[in-house]
């Protein structure tokens, strides 16, 4: 007996979340190439998950030959840049996909993306206090230096976002 199709086109078989797996692989490659943080650390996981969510919700990594296209990379840089309302963008995209699924469109990637967003929001990492990242913020001295001994608990996505942004630049 032949197994059912795994891509959702051949019946009631297992739907494989290929778009999510491709986004996760792309994020992994970017972070490894950048060598910005130790592989396997919480910081690395935060960066990988933030990047994967960004790539996936921007409609996936695209075809392999278009993966490094300037337009695709510019889009990811824009989404992860300082000042972009990334958290709201993620929540809007996830809500839109959940609504489509409620109306009958199957999305095998949605559960993984939603679980990743839950982990990024719920997990906090102890990181250097960058204040508000604004040069006039009272937490920063006048010369703009940061005392890395001053640590605060930060949601994982807030640490993963600049890490992912830098990894995209280095890729």
C-alpha cells in the first residue's frame, strides 16, 4: 500500500509544514554564517526563532535561487529594523492566517509559527540594559556608552530582533 501524500494535495495524509521548515533553515544558515553568538545558546535560539518567524510571515524564504535576492533581503532588513512595529506586525500576520484557517484554508505551518511566537513572548533573557535605545534616554550616559554589567530581563524577541537584523546584514 502506498503512503498518502505529505504535501496536502493527495488526501487526508500528514500535512508537512514545509514553509516553516524552510524559514527555520534559512534563519539557521544566516545566524551560523554571522557567528554572532554561541551556537545553541538562548540568545542564538531567540535570534533563530525571530528570524524564522520574520521570514515565514513575510511569505516564506522564496525559491532557492531567489533566496538572496536584494528585494527579499531588503524586506527582511526593513521588518527587523529599529523602529519597525515588529511585534504588532507578527500578531497581525498570525491573526490573518488563523482567520483563513478558520474559514477552511489548511495551514500546517500555523501551529509552529504560533508556538514560536508564544516562546518569544514568554521567554525572557538577562541582557545589557540599553535603556530605550534613544540617545537622550536617562538610562544612557551622555557619552552614549552602555554599562554591560547593568542587566535587565528582556523578552526573547527583543533580543532576537537586532541579532537577526545584524545576521541578515552579514549574510
